[in-house]
C-alpha cells in the first residue's frame, strides 16, 4: 500500500483566456518548465512577495514588486 507524502498537492480547475494561456506557455518554455510547474511557481512567488507564505517572512516593500502595465 503506497504511503502519502507529507507534501501533496491539491488540484483545481483554472480558466484562462487564450492570450493569457499563450503567455504562460511561452514563459514556461523559456524557463524550461511545464505549464503546471510555471503556474505553481507564479503562485508561490506571488505569495512570497506579498507575505502570504509562511516560508519567507522577509518584508516586501511596494517598490520590490514588479509592475507591468
């Protein structure tokens, strides 16, 4: 009987418009990641930047976050 690892992932459905999905696919390819891996990285990076993750308690100032508009 296989044992569950302590770090398991939880799946969910994510809907993206086609242009956003194409951007994610290009970004993932540029960084040699799968689309799933890229989305996980994006979410974890956002949590870290905005101090939502318990893994990194380093304060983030508004100037530290990149804005692209």
